[in-house]
C-alpha cells in the first residue's frame, strides 16, 4: 500500500490519490469497494468509522462521481435518520465523525 494513502489534509487535492490502476482495479470497482467500506462502517462502534472517514477523504478524487454521490447519500440518510429518532450512528464520537465527513463533502463540492 502506498505510504501516502493514510495521510489526509482534508483538502481533496490529488496529492493523496488512492491506488487503483497499479493494482489492476478499475476506478468503478474502486468506487464500489469504497461504498462497501462506508456501508460496513456505518453504525460500527470501533475504529472503522474514523478509518473509513480517513480513507474516503484520502481517496475522494479517485472515486468516480457516481460512487461519491452514493457515499454521500448513504451517510446523509444514516445520520439524518438517526437524528430524527433521537439516536446516533454508532457512539457519539462515531456520529460526529460521519457528520464531519458530510461537512467535508459539502465543502469539497462547493
């Protein structure tokens, strides 16, 4: 795995692109795998939410737009759905992590 994969500056710049072609993975397959990671981590009460947040931010520019939109939608639905019920997605710290990701996505898309 490349050394810079885990490093994020939350800017969304191409300096931290995820490995895709060099590992034989198409961008579409990579996007799908990132969506799977997000769906797995949603609701977990481990390091999975924070690790997944970092991976998504790090790899954002390598994720095709279709998959980015699905990641945004799934996280948004989970957070908003939990809040409507007065609950959190995972522990409080995990919920904040997902909300932080949504804020970052909004900033990077504006």
